[in-house]
C-alpha cells in the first residue's frame, strides 16, 4: 500500500476512534481522553494510539491499562465505522507532551513573576 493511502487510513482511524471513545465508551474516565496520534504498521495489522488526558488527578497507568483492556471493543467499533474487513489491533500509549508543555508554561510564568514583569 502506498504511503499516501496509509496516511489517509491513519487519519481516518484517528478521527473515527476519537469519536468512538467519546460517544460509545462506558468508562467515565475516557471523556477526558484525547487522541494525539495514530501510528499504523505498514501491514495495517497493528496501530499504536497515543493519547493525553486533560484531568490532572487521573492515574495514567490505570487509565492506560483500561484503554488497552477496552482495545478489542474499540477495534470492533472501528471496523464497523470504517466498513473494513480487517481492522488493526490497537495499543494505547500515554503521550506526555502536553504535560511537558504545561510544565514549561508554569516555569516561564514563574520566571516572569520573579523578574517583576507581567505575564
């Protein structure tokens, strides 16, 4: 399959999976989950889904385990949504990028406060 077709399918999986997690999942913790990326294997049999969570008090390890336990449900729903004969096996990994960005914003704000400049 060409790279363009894989990129298109990856984007479609990203969009559909985001909607499935928000609308069809029963776990209330999933409402705070945002999909940040999907990396699809060349043979389309596996997809690594990176996510972030916008609720600061969430136990990330527990949330990742719950998402991975529900991966079969998400894969099945994704197959129905994509009208595809085969759907990739999903694996969820936490993306700490937003935590790092928030930490940098706080450090910069503290730096500006220490210098007496408005933020």
